[in-house]
């Protein structure tokens, strides 16, 4: 665990470089580069994809933070409102960022008359890849950790002794849920790249992502040990599991309708 990768001395002050933020930035940069390259291959103007990236990342960061504050820990932040802007302490949720980012992307594509489903198919594989980097950032920070387990070998579990890690409790084996999620996202990325070679209609890769990602997330959530993420049904159905089920339904409907429209045209 490396919550802080390094500290850069700046006179009497030091600049900490967080592991989570570094991996998040790396994932976004790699994903954006690949999206722009793919847009050029698909015959779309890559400048549009560069331009919308700024809106997407702002929507994702703000949305994921607000979702964490409002849904996951409302009582804590109501009692400690000055903690809300302290984003360097962590506190983001995937679906809270994904939903507003997707809406912003849809708005931008529609505004500029860019093929929506074709464009979102370009984003889908690299969203999975970028998220894999982000989950490795979670592993470095220790957030999104698993429950206590009886196994003592990686990648099933890991033991944290650093007090600056977000993983708790210290000194005991915890399920390596962050590493599992990173691996699952990379597997989704590979599946979507394969699907792209056999693509039959626009929207197929987007629908594939909306179906595949939640499957892994719902299963891995069972082994999560961080209880601040929010539950609709106490210790039975987390907020992310519910949103995952809803996302799978949307993905299934999109696959059916897009394939049907493709056949009719």
C-alpha cells in the first residue's frame, strides 16, 4: 500500500503525490489518447473528443464527490460541512461519476450532431481500461477494501500495516477487492476489444459495457468491507449493486433496441 507515492520537498513545505490521484490521472490520459486515436480511425473529428474530455472529467469528479456526500455519508457531512471540499482525503463513487459524465457526453454529441451510439462505442472499451487504472489507485490508497478473510496470500487477500492506508482493520488479511475490480475491468476491456472486431450495430460496445461491468461489480461488492459506501437494504443490497442491476437492464434494452433498429434499416 502506497497512499503517498512520494513527497517532493519545496523548501519548508513538501508536496505529497498520492497513489490514487496518480493512477487516476494515468488512466484518464491513456484512455483519452486511445479514444482520440480510435475516433480518427472511425472517421470522426478527434478534436471533438479532446474538447468533450474536459467536460467529462469535471462532471465525473463533481458527480462522484456529491454522490458520496449525499448518498453514502450524509449524516457525517451534515455535521462536518467543511469536510466536503477536502477531496484529497478521498470519497468518490464510480456510479456518481459515470452517470453525469455519460449525460454530459450525450449532450455534447447531440449539440454538435455527432453520431451518439457510434461515438459512445469508441469510449466504452477505454472507459473500462481507464477504470482499471483507477482501481489500482484504490489498491494503493487502501480504499474500497475487502472484508476480513481467512486466506493470507495475494491476490486473494493482503495485509496492511501502514496507518496512513484507508484499509481497516490493520494487521489482518483483507479480501483484495480493489485488485479484483481492476482485473475485472481489464477483462471487460479485452472483451469489448474482441466484440469490436465482430460489431454488428452501433451501440453494441456501449451495451456490452453496461452489461459486463455491473456483473463484476455486483459480485465483488459482496466481499467489500468498507461500510461507508451506502446500502439500500442493510448489509444485503448496496447502492452500487442496485445501480448495477439498473445499468444491466438499460444495457440489455439498448442491445435489443439497437440490434432491432439495425436489422430494420
